[in-house]
């Protein structure tokens, strides 16, 4: 039996107080031990998420604004509304809104069940 997705109004994780995040949905995955979590994140101008990791893949899409994405071991990406990105599991990365307005990104995570969605580094 497949469990129906849940919809949550807000997401409390390691970014609380730094970024505004709203969990859109959470559902079991067809991959054993994994769940799918979708989160809409707003990043104020000039604010950085800080270096962090996720316990699984992050597939992201820039909904609004311009976001500078630093991914350890790769060139820095400057992403504009309508562009996507992919972060491999456990890969340190940092997102910063470069303005002029608030950046928004929709991220879909395929993560290990029971682990924190976000782990801040340093």
C-alpha cells in the first residue's frame, strides 16, 4: 500500500531563522529506505544558506531571482529563474541570493528516511 503524500505549511530544519522554507510535500519513495521531500525556499538578498549537505540527491529549480550556487569541487554557478541544478548526496554546497530581489528555489530531495534534511557544516 502506498502512503499518500503529506502537505506541510512550514519546514523546521537547520536553516530555521536564516531562510524561509516551506515543505510542500513529503512521501515515501519507491526506493527502499528513502523518502521524497519537496521544499520551497526563499533567500533574502545577500543572504547565504551557509555550507551544508543533504542525506540524498537535491534536484532544484530557481523559481525567482538570481542565486549563486557554490558546490564543493565544481565551478560556481549563477542560476536565474527558470534554471535547474542537481546536487549529489552528501556534497557540501552553499546558495546565496545575489539580488536584486528575493530568490526562490523549489528543491526536491530523495533522502534517507529518519535523517535530518539539512546538516550545516562548520
